C-alpha cells in the first residue's frame, strides 16, 4: 500500500452507526445513522436498542458512505473498526460487520481503540499530529488526559474520571433542569443566556489534598449532586429555578476543571500542543475557554470541528490510515469486541 491508504472506518461503540472513508488524511465521506431519538424517552442509551439499530443501519450506511466517496468496496485498501471500549453488544455488531466486509473483499482488518480514534480524527482537520502532544478526551463515557508520544504504537494515560464522566454529568444535570437528552447541546444553548458566575459550584479534585493524589484525574459526581441540591432547595422554597444561570454555572465548573488540569499536564510534561476531542469537545464554552487559556500559556490548541468531535466513522478510518502508513500489523479475523479495551492498546495486532 502507498502512503495514502484508502480506508473504510466503522464505528458502533454507542448509539451512532458511523461509517467513514478516508484517503490518507483526506476525508472523503462521513455517513452517520443515529438512534438517539429511540433512547431519548429513557433519558439514556439502552444497549439492546442501540445494538438492534446498528444491525439495521449497517449495510445502508456503508453503501451511503462508499457512494459519497465515489469508491467501490474493492478499491478500499483496509477496513478499520472500533473494537472497544464501548457497549458490548453495539461493538459486536460493528466488529462482525467489519470482519464480513474484510473477508468478502479480501482486505486487511484493523481493530482499533475508540479513544485513540478521537485523537486521530484531528489529522483530517489539521494534518499530522505533533508528537509529543497532550490529548484531553471528554465524552459521555470518558474524561481522559493522554500523553501522545507515538499514536501508532501507544499512548500514556495521565488521568481519567474516577466516577461520572463529563458527558454523563451533562446528561444528568440536563434531566434535573427538564432539558432533553443528550444533555450537552441543550445545556450549551441555555448557558449562553445565563451568568456563569451566578452560582459557585464546586470544582472536583482541585483541593491541595486531592491534587496530591489525583492531580490529573477528574470527578464530576460531586458537582452533579451540588446542582441537584441547589435546584431542590429552590423548588422546596417555592422559588423558580433560573435554568440559564444553573446551566451556565454548571458548564463553567466542568470546563474550568477540564482546561485547568489539561494545561497543568502540558506544563508538567513539557508539551506545547493540546488536542481536545470527544463529544463534549463540541461544547462552545470549553472550546472558547481552552482557546483563551492556551493562548495565555503559550500552548497550541487543536480542536476538530464539532461534527468530528462526536462519535463517527471518519475518526476510525483516520486512525486506520495512520496505522497503515506507520506499518503497523493488521489484526486477524479472530479479534474480539472488548468493551473494556484499555486506552494503551491502540490497535489489536495480529496474534493478539
């Protein structure tokens, strides 16, 4: 294969069936079939519903992506698929489909890590990622700080959430405020009309004692509880809940901790490039705060456009293309779907 590998990427870790087609670092197609509406009445993703939706959407979404890219399956150089982490049943659908396409078309298969794919997608926006770099990944299931020395070979985790991830906190606070699921976009919209300094919500794991043990870790459970108690106190007193102010103050607390710890990690490890990715990286306040504080600290900020921050097949294809270019061995058709795949495993190599 040449250094401009044409890769089909399949992403089914949660509730979106994402199919991407990438040639090197050029995005040719990014097709998504979302099942979020089927989960909204439950206030969260139902694994069985997500798995069924992936099964139904897979073939037509692959066809749509290939048609958009203007290529046939036989022209693809490799197929990449999210092997983990994620919902077990949802991952199984994607991995099984990828194996079928790889076998039918006689193409190499790459089982890749969902979190590493969120890092690799920035290649499609800004070109090769400087190494070393620091990645702040924030989504519904993950809040992680990763040191990237060589993305194709592995990443070094510096910190992670010890309870609720940032995206989970957004969903739960949105429910408290009567806002729809998923909670990130509606809270972002409400916050624009609110005062981020109206309520001094706690910043988790930022006290001197916490920093000694959890310097680069995150905790949003206490913040979520603080918001719930504040809202309940207003309701008990018969006072209206200022939704915009609560949303803005909550969002400010989350973003403050995320950016503060990310820049601390950059300083500690002598890294001058910060990448933010994952669904919460589409949040307008996180992006603006990171831009302001990075500029002040002399750190270059890289953030993919919001559409590429959420789960998508393009990010999987981007990582697959990077692995091909780096000469990483393909996976075998026996690779598992691993819901707890560690972030240190960027791809499942042959024999693993």
